C-alpha cells in the first residue's frame, strides 16, 4: 500500500475519533427531490406574577411545516423552501383560576381568508449545515405573519459542534452556546446580549426602570445527518424595579417534530446561482432581515386631544397634585399629547385657565413629542410670561426621565440672548446641567445641543464675576456629572471662598463613586486637614463625607477619627456620630472598614467617642421590601452656643444596586455667632448674617433659596410675615417612562409599557414668637404616586394585554421647635407619616378574531401611619418642650 495513503487514512481515523470524543456531529443536510414534513406546535402564556385569582392569556397553535431543497452549490449552501400548512389556533376565555381544574376547553380562533393566504405563502432560506445565511420573502406581507415565519425559520438555526458564537435569528444578533452529546444538541441563548434595531425607550435612572429576567434553551435531535426534532423553551419575567409583585411572566414553548419518513417531493431547480433560482420562482422574494420587525399596536379607544378640546368648556376637575385623581389625569394628558398635532396642543395651551396652565405645561414637557415641544416653543414667551410658569417649564424639563436633544435645544433657545429675571436664569442654568447629564447617560454626548450646553455652562463659569453666579454654574456642573469637569470643580473647591468651596464639594457629591478618583480624594484630604489654608467647618465636614462615602481607605478613616480630637466640640461630635451611624447601616460603603478599625481599643473607647456636643447625626430605614430600601438621614450641626448652623435631611432610595437621592434639603444659617456674642475662630472671616435653603429632588439640584440676608432683611420678613404656609414645590412629574419591545422566539411580540407619575405639594411654615423666644417651623409634604404597568402580546390571530395599576397617597410632616430663651438652645424635631391608603387593579383583556373579553380584579388597603424616633437626645428634648406647651 502507498505509505502516503496509509498516513492519510490514519489521520482521517484520528480526526473522526477526536470529533466523536468531543461530541461533534456530521454536517447536516436535506436531500434533493424529497419533501420533509414537520409537525409544529406553539404554546404561549402571558400572566401576572402575583395576580388575585385572575387567569392570564393562553394561546396554542398547531400546523404542518413542509420543507424541501430547491438548489445546492458546490460549497454546500442550500436553498430551502419552507411553507406553513393547516394552521389552527386556540385560546382560553377569561375566567378565574381554579385550584381543581384548568377551566373549560380552549376555543378555536377563526382566521380570515386574507390571513390564510398570507400564512401559506412560502419563504426561502439560504442554509448551510444548520446555519441560516439569508432569508427571502415578501416584504409587503403583514408584520405579524412575517414574524411568525421568522420564528419557525429560527428553529432551523443551529450548528453541529460545541462552542460559543453569535447568531442572528428572530431575537436579533445574540450570543449562543452549544453543547453536543450523541444525537443531541443543546443551545442556550443569552437574550440579554441580543442586539437589534433600537425601538422603545427607558428612564435614565434605573430605579425607575424595569427588571428583566429572560431564559432561552433549545434542544435539537439529529440522526443520520437529518434534523429529527426541536424543542425550544423561553421565559421572561418583567416587573417595575421598585415593585416586583406587580410583574408579568411570559412563557413560550415551540416544538418541531419530523412526522414520517421523508417522501418524494419537487425536483431541484437548475440555476447558476441562488439569485437566478429565486428569480424563477413565483411571487416576490426580497432578502429580509432575520430579526423580528417591531409592531406598533393602534389604540382605537384612547381619548384624543381634539375630542377633549370639543368638550373643553365642560371639562372641569379639581387640581390637587397630592391626589391620585390628578396624577392619573396627568398621565392621560401625556398620552393624548403624544398623539396630538401641534395646532391642537397650542389651542389647549391658549384656552387653559390660569390655574390649569402649569399642569398643561408639565404634561407637554413630559410628552416630549415633536408637536408638543414645537407648541411650547410658540407659546412660551420668556419676556412676558410670569416667572412662576417659566420656572415650572424649566424644572419640568430638568426632571424629565429621558430627555431628548430637542428638549435641550428648546431650553437653550429660550435662554439665549434674553434679559431674564435672575431667578429664571438661575433655574435655566441648573436645568440645562440636568439635561446635559441625562443625555450623556443615554450616550448622546455627541449631540450639538449637548456640546453647546456644556460650553454655555463652562463659559459662564469662566466669565462669572459675582459669587452667586459662580454658585449656580457649579451646581449645574454637579447636575451634569461629567468626569472631564472634575478638575474645574476641584480648583474652585480648594481655592474659593467658603460659599464657593461648599458649593463645589456639594457638586462633587453628585458624582458616582467610580469618578471619585485618587486625585479627588487627595484634594479632599487637603481641605479636611487644612494643608494649604484654613477652611470653614462645614467645608471640612463635607470633604470628610466624600472620603468616608466613596470606597474609603482605612488610613483615611483612621486619620479622620484621630483628627476629631483636635476639632471643636460640635464639629467633632457630628463627625464621630456619622462614623458610628455607618457601622449600623448595612448599605454604607465604609461599614466593613469601620468594623475592622473599631477592633482597635485605642480608637474604640469611651474617651474617644464621648463628645458632649449637642450636634447629632441620625440615619435609618423608613421602608424595607424585597425590591427597595428607603432611608432617612438627618445631620444637625450646632454652634458652640447652641444655635443651629446647618441641617441636612435626606431621603434616599436603594434598589437592585442603584441609588437615588429622592430628596435632600439643606438649611444653613450663618453669622449667628455675632448675634449670640460668640467670637469667630482665628483664621476665619466673620460671615454675613443670612439663612437659606438648598434642595435636591430626584438627583437634580435646584436653585438655592435665600430666606434672609442681613439683620434688616431678617426683621422685615419676621414682621411682615403673613402667617400662611409658603408653597415650596407643587406640581406633577413623570418619574417612570419605559417602552420595551421583546421579540419572542416564536415570532410573536410582547411590548412592555411602564409609566409612573408623581404629584407633589410641599409647603413650609415658620412662626416666630419674640415674646416666648421660640421658633417653630413645619414642612408638610403631601404626595400621590400612580404606576401603570402593561404587557401587550401581539400575534397574527390574538392580541392580549395584562395591566396592573397601583396608586397611593401619603403625607409626611417634619416639624421643629426651637427655644432660645436659655442656654443651651433647646431644639425638638418631629418626623411623622400619616396612614397611606393604596389600591391595585389587575386587568386581563383579550381579542381573538371577532371575540373580545376583559376581566378585572382589585385589592386595596391602608398602611398605618408612624412617627419616627430620630435619636434619644431629641426624644428627651421633645418630651420636655411638648410637655411645657400642654
């Protein structure tokens, strides 16, 4: 025998053995002149995850799939014709779940003649040993039928050897992993990796988004190089990130089974190439993408703005932002405006009464359609409109959950070259910073509007001459949160006067931990330890907080603790209490390091932590669920004489690894030392008498408010006070705005829609009793939250929707009593929450053929109110002051 032949034969045997050992199968193929018939079945179910005994939507379809080879080239590429025959679909009517039975028999869905004709139109695929190279069909075919055929074709997408690769099928371009054993091939698809043409949108802040947990697994059986069967199963669990109990589950199961032994079929078609073969076939066969095409359902029962305008004079409802009725109306307005024309929106803005106009402006901004923004551009005149309406527009833009470049362009246009009131200009700059930051989070930093917004803020900061102007631009940089602006913020933090330094550090605290670099921390160390110059106590405390709250180094923690012994008593007391609080907060980034450090008895001892100051720091949980941790924190820094220097109250949300400052209110009073006869510390300038407030809502820094500046201004405002509560924030916000299209492997589509509205009415009241030497303040927050979560299933012969609607109202009161008739000053803080009524409504609606049905269930309840014990020292003072009042 020829030695070369023997060697080649041995190599071939070795290769075959290695392939078998790895579990790889031989290349797949279909034989010419043979008709292959597969029995196809499909089961899809859409359900609430925790419904009150309400059945979801269930669909089953069965058909015969015929396949034969038309042409093959020398490289093994085959042109296959695939055709659906005898499809039948069934569904179950709406009824309550039963523990004893699955309900009545399924009802058959009557298909129209047009749908029958489209379903039976064949499609063609270029196929090579399991890989679908191209897909050909009629692009004029209805989207839902075309997607169903894509779902069947995707079952033929496989490979006969193990490994991980990227495949394109009905789900998009996805990463898949194959495992091969004997005659079986298992394919696991990572649905989170799939890329497809963008459709839909989502809130920038993931706390207000949707949690999605998908799985997909397919089992192929191959024998004698022929595909025998396919079983593909997938599931999707989706829910609002804040409330998983109102989620939905979608289950889908496809099966393809070779019916009998192949029988004679059409002969192969002669042709030089694939294009020539397709040209000779009947019908139109254009190359189509494998990825599912998005389908947009038309709402036939949704109210239109034009119809609303016809009955506008009769439409009257009470505008109370703290009531759920108003918040639901706000969401309905957004839906109307998104589908309305510019002329109709403009007509509504012009006809709306004065008390309703802010509501309409907020809804038009939230709708964010081309028509609504164009109408606002024509309607709003920044040289004439009242300041309150202009600020309402700017804040509505700043709080947009997913702003567009067009919205930023509108804000830029309205601010450009205008002589505006200082309050409007300042609000516009901080709103601009928020819009730029959110657009960059959407990876839209390259927009011209974003570049112009960044240059406007940085240029304004460079040319600013007044201290108040620098403050506004620094706050805008904090709202932007762009890492390239950090060096600029650090320069102002280290070199500026007290107000500038405080504002710059506050802007840095807006940045996520990943941007708090070693350079930032080094600058904060210089400020806290006063390496270059002296800093006011609030600046040093703010610098220490950045070091402690952002992946702190053990040495930083130790140095801060040791430095506390050298600080004045009130500052040291507050700092040490903040360190102790971090030990009790499971979510605090410094907790583990603190626990390690506290094992050292030289630091963790009574002498070290027994500071006698009255300053305090408290933090603790308000609400704990499986999805959400809401916390409340309160820091109070007093002067040595007992007067309040600074208070910071903070409400934060933590959910699934994401954090949001829902509200942070900082009240500062300075210059009180001279009123109390205290001396200013050496190295510090005597500050001007003033008090003001700075607030952050939903991670957006607002324009600061000055209560009084100077002794004369203070006395004037005390004497001229009307005694009526002052409105701080009042209006409606769109918190959640999510639209997601999920193509199922069957070719069906599920559209997920989430919309959440918030109504707020925050008022503040202050009562000064000179004779009793007592100051009382009260901040009342009334709010309403409405969440609408929908899942829409669209198939050629069925449309189904599951919907959960949640609503709740709440009131939170924060009261203070300050008695300064003696020394030390006595202060009592009270935080209480009234009972919370809530309601949930679950709906399932289906439409199949000429039949439609809707089922609805609901539940409601009341969560009890509570009063929060902030800390033991406060409780003791409150007991003393409140008992004296009685």
